[in-house]
């Protein structure tokens, strides 16, 4: 009888809890959905910011290395590759000190080549107390000297496993007999407030001769430091080191305009795609991008059915990371050179010049786009009449004509088809063709790709 009573009480309690939860859900007000206009504005802001960051990234990456080191010391619990921290071996003081690489390596690696982080970034390391998940910034451990070593690629494949100092040492790889030291360069690094940065390192031999055919970089406390204190060593992911001859076939990230077209992903050197492109007169990354802009379907036809949609997307994404130069092309409507369309060096439309005014491609009104598209077609059909500039010379040319253009050309004198509405006025800029405005559209994959 008592069991039955307790069962009824639990059932009633669960039912009351369920009704309470349902009631709370009904009382919650419906989340306000953002307006479509605000979403579009935010998306445009993000797109512009991404373009700016992409342009500045190579310069800023090396400048901020020291700032990154300081910031790392303030970060919270480290999570490597999205996994939880490994099991911990606590010392007598209750701390679990562990070294960690905070940067991933740029792969593949070649003998004689510099060991770098992804996209050429510095490789940072930190000393962490795994019990509290913070970088150790004080005490003698925070300024220890570390040795950089090479490990077997199959050492401790599972990130959630721990290891002893003896296990770590047993997997250290030395050079082959009669060979130079396997790793050369700055083989020691000193922590500062628990954070350090690897110096220049170079492999002198490939990894094909060891069991796993892969290496890892490892870090351990140098002899004479932290005596009696266990600091767990650090290791990178496993990687292959190839002979430098393989670098001759290496893809470039990002590719350069003058690179051979096979430097792009999915285009193998001397392979079928490479031969097809060369036969069509496409030899460089610049040639490839120019045809992407002018006639993408023609390019797909050249590559043939062997290029799947997935391969094409990867190829195009890699090509669009190419950094463009400041070269510009202008097609003028007549000899007065008062009205013209501006292209970057892969023939992508940048904007419209009219007298002293310049309108970026993504700021054109619908009526202006109709007129500009007509000019773009004429430019592509008469490319021998297009004039080449660099950004500076074009700016100087427009400034020299500024006084005369102000008197001779007014916005209403331009013969737009169907007579543009009087209220459509091009914004007046401080100078004729601002360099920053022109270059803001130089990233491949801008908003106005014209295909014919």
C-alpha cells in the first residue's frame, strides 16, 4: 500500500512539473525577427570587412605576433582541435602543468623549407595549468627554456591519452646515420609569462624512412629547468616531410597572378586539365581569372566533363584568393575621355567614370547598370581600344583634367539610354578617382561579375 502511495505521489509530481514547463513555454514572448533590410545591411558590412581583412592580413600577421603572445596568456581553458583536455598527472602542489602548441603547421612541409604556421603565421606555444585551464604566467615555470625535438608520427595518436616522460623520450627521432641533424635552426625557445614563439626551423631529411612515414614536432623542458616538477610535453599533429623536389609541384596559397595555372587546386601539372587550358591559351592564374570574369561557361567547356561541380567550386575558390595588382583598364566612350568604365587587371568591372565623378560597380543604380553593361560589352569587343593605367597614373590624369572637365561636362550632358531620371545623380567625390575607392573593388569575387 505504501509503495502504491509513493508511486502516485511521484506521478503527480512529474505531471505538475510538465504542466509548469508547458506553461512557461506559452508565456514566453515570440522572439522578434529582424527586418530584412537590417539583415542585408549587416551582410554588406561583413562583406566589406572581409575584403579589408583579406587585403591587410599578410602585413598584420607578422606585426601582431607579440600582441598575440600577450593575448594568449589571458585566454581561458585551451581546447585543442575541438577536443577536451587530456587526462592530467598532478604534481605534489596539485597543479597539472602542460605545454601546448597553439598554432597549426602550414602543410605540406619540404626539406630545406621553413617550418611555419598556417598562412605563414608564427607558431605559438603556451604553458597551461590544466586543472584551472589558464596559462601559467608567474613563477619559474613561466620562463623556462624548452627543447624542440622531432617525434615519430604515430606517437600518441589519441589526444585524450596522457604519456610519461619516458614514453615521450622513446619516440624522439634522430637523424639517419651519416646524415645531417634532422632538424636545424632555433632548437630552443624560452617562455615569457608562459607564452613562447618558435624560431626558424628546417627539416634536412624527408619522413619516408621511418615506420609511420610521418613526423611530429615536440617540445620538452630543457635540462636544468623545473627539476622535480612534471611538465607534460607538447606535440603537433602528424605530418609528412617531402623532398624539396616535390615543392616544384606545390600549390601556392594564395596563388599569384603570374603563377602557372597548374598552381591552382585540381589542376595537375602536365595533366589533362593543364593541357586543355594551355591549348586554349590559358597559361597563368591571371589568364584563368580573366576568362572566369568574361565567359565562365566557356572555361567550363574547356575543362570538360571530367571537372565535376565540386572540383570546379574548389578550383574557383582557390583562384579567387589571388591578390590582385593595382593595374587598371579604362574603356572610354569617345576621344574626350570624359566617360568610361573601369576594369581591374582580370577585366572585372570596378566602376564608372564620368567627368570628375566615379561610381563603384556595386553603387550603380538599375538605370546606370543598363548603360554600363552596354559599355562593358563594347569594351570586351574592342579591347584593343582599352587604355591601361596603374592606380596612381589614372588618378593623376583625372586630376590634371579636373578644371576643364568641370566646365565642359555636367551630369545632364551624358546621353544615357531612355534619358535617366533627373534625380539620379552620381555622388561627387573629393578627387576624380579616389585610389581607395578603386582598390576597394580589387578583390576577386566582387559584387559585379559581368559574364557574356
